[in-house]
C-alpha cells in the first residue's frame, strides 16, 4: 500500500510517502492510524489525535 503524508503529519514522520505491507487485521483507516502510531515516536506524535488526521482512499486503475 502506498501512503502519502501531507502537512503536519509529513513533518512528524519525516517522509512525503512510503510503500508498506500491512499486517493482517488492518481493515479501517483507524486501524491503520493506530498501527502507524506504534512505529516510532514521530508516528506516535503524528497520529496521537486521530480526530485531526484526515484520510482519502484511492484505488489503482487495475483494482477497479
């Protein structure tokens, strides 16, 4: 899965984007944010308050 970070989140995680293989059980954006928050201190800061993080989902043309 490709994840693109913007603004405040990008500043905290120190990356504009990354390709990740998610563990089993990640089914929602909330699950993803919680998993990301456990990666390191920067991610923990970025995803500490999920109410201020916005997400958009996109599908590749091949998956449509």
